[in-house]
């Protein structure tokens, strides 16, 4: 009964931010990866809605960028996490790629380099934070240090278990400096992942996307789900909540992330900077040229 009430609440939510927010205690296993919380339409309607959002988000992004030229310090950080094939690449192309690239800074975090391993795990993350006026995008992030590190015991348990608190402190300090953090977990089912991996193997034009290690990682599926549950329980905070986006339907995942970006930018309501020169005088000068 409790699950039914939760689903009803989500389907009638006023915004995607409300429908997708995952506070501590949210049961990840109870969220249907094929569901479309906050949206009642079909694929065609979802694709049309995504197209309509492009101009709106682009305008908000330009305003944020312009605001920084007038001394504004605000920025946005979009963190995208998910299992392999969950659709991170599609988010980068269809959502992030739909806005002006000069106002976006994408960082893809791979396994730490030898140099990065000499420093605390947040060192490379701090270096990649967005400048004022920018939308920073993390394709994977500092959460790898409590996901893959935890699943594969890459560091002692006592070490990775401390990182949850360190992450919360770090994100709070980032938010205090003017960065709005949007953390998205693309929630794909094991069956859908198998289908997408199968397609990559059966189609020659998809072979370049396939990594044999993806099959190895599937053997740890339950461990990863447990690790993601811990991330939600320990690191979904008021200043940086997690949003769980069902990702079995690619069109919905893209729409949801674009909508989350729009809603957060609208809350910021970035303003065009006031001219620091005499507009009338400059117009008069221009007419004489």
C-alpha cells in the first residue's frame, strides 16, 4: 500500500524535481526503470517536449553566462552517474549538446591517473568545478570513489566509508560558493542493459561502443545496486539531492534530465547584467559613424 501511495504522489507531482527526487530512505529497488514519473505522454510526445525545451534552456544558459560577465558568481553542476549502457552518452548528445557549447564544460572521469592517485580523491574533482556562468557536466564523478571502489575493494573499507561524509562536506562548500548541484542517477534494469549490450555485439556499427569489461561488471550487479542505495541514503542532502531517472526508455531519460536542468535554472532566474556604460551616449556615437 505504501508503494502505491508513493507512485500516486509521483505521478501527480508538479515538477520533475519533485517526481524524481530520491531522499535518504528511498528504496531504489522499488523504482521501475521503465516508468516515466512526472510525465504522462508517450515517446512521440516526450520527444516533442524535449525539442520545445531546447530554446528555453538555451536562453536560461545564456542569461547565466551573461550574468557572470556582470560580476555574478553562480554556476550549475550536473552530475550524471549510472551503470554501463544507462545512457550517459545520449544525455551528453541530446541534452547537454542542445545548448551553446561555449557555456558548457564537460569532464569525463576515468580511472585515476598515477598523478591523481598521489592526491586526495576530491583533488581532481575540485579542479574540474565550473567557473561562474558555466554549466559544468560530470560524466561519472567523485561518486566512483564510493561505487566502483566499494564494489571492487580498491581501498580499505574504513577509507571509502569515510568518503560519504567528505563528499557531503565538499558539496556543501561548493553550493555555498554559488554552484547549484544537480545529481542524476540513470536507473536502468539488468534486462535492458543486457539488451543494449547484445545490440552492440550484433551490430558492426556499434562494436566501437562495446567493452568486454561491461560483461565482467554485470557479475557485480547486486553489489552496485547496494552501493547506489548507500549513495542515496548517505549523500542525498538538501543542498545536493539525488534524482533517480528511470532509464530503460531513452527518450524519457533525456527529457527528464533536460527538464531538471530547466527547473533548476528557472529557480536561479539569472538576470541580464546592467550596462556599465551610457547606452544613449553610445547609440548617439554609433549613429555618427
